């Protein structure tokens, strides 16, 4: 099972940008669908964006055109570039790796993103 460690969260003003990273302990090439989720206080954990091993991406409607998910299969790292941030983007952001054969999911510990003036 792959281990995941997120980084890059913090406090940013509305309209600002952040780049989240998720480092995997093992190879994610060809074996995992990678995704970012977020959970705001008192709310459920929701899918933000996902990317397959072949690079196909999906986004939640709320982040389309503002966020970009990408993966570096050499560095075994997942990224989330977040632009034009809004206060409603405030949440803990989690990285998820879903093994495509076993459907086993691994989660990171989360990184806090706060958008506030």
C-alpha cells in the first residue's frame, strides 16, 4: 500500500494561488488513479479533481477553470495548482491513491488551505 504525504497548504488571500503536492512512497505509474479531495468543517469529504495513469482528468464544477491537477510519474508526485482562490475553497485537502486492480485506497494526512483576507 502506498504512503502519501501532502504539503503546500497555508493561508492565502482571496484571488491568490497555492500549489499542493502529494509525495507517494512507491511507484504510482500505471497502477493508481490519483485524486484530491477536500473537507470543510462540518461537511463531507468531496472530490476536487482526479487524474488517471494516462493523464485523463476530471474536476468538480466548483473548481473548473481555476484548479489544475497533474502527476509526475517519475517523481511519484501528485500536484494541485489552485488559482483564483475563494473563501469557499477553505478546507483540509487530502490526496488519495486508488489501486486500479485491487480498488484499495490510500489517503494522506491532509493539508489545511485557508482563503481569507
